[in-house]
C-alpha cells in the first residue's frame, strides 16, 4: 500500500480498536457527539416545511409603527 492509504488504514484501525482507556473514552465521546449532531440535523432541518412570511405575520411579531397625529 502507498503511504497515505496505509496511514488512513492505521487511523481507522486505531479508531475501531482503541488500545488505552483514554483512547476508548475519546472514541466513545466522539461517537456520542456524532450521534447528537445527526439527530439535531434530522430534527431541526429534516422537514422541508417552509413557514410563510407575510405582512400579517410580521405585524404580529413586530409592533406596528405608531401613527403620528398632526396638530
């Protein structure tokens, strides 16, 4: 194998079978973080629903501008 391919293979083997307790804890933490990111992506961005924004919706969210009365 070439250098980069063998380095990548060694990296993946180290991730699959960590040798030390610290390495196992790091792999577990990274796996948990990856699961959380995937769940957030599925929950927050998974739906393709688009909320319509029109003048009525904006006026409900933002107080209407006060009207000035001329003397």
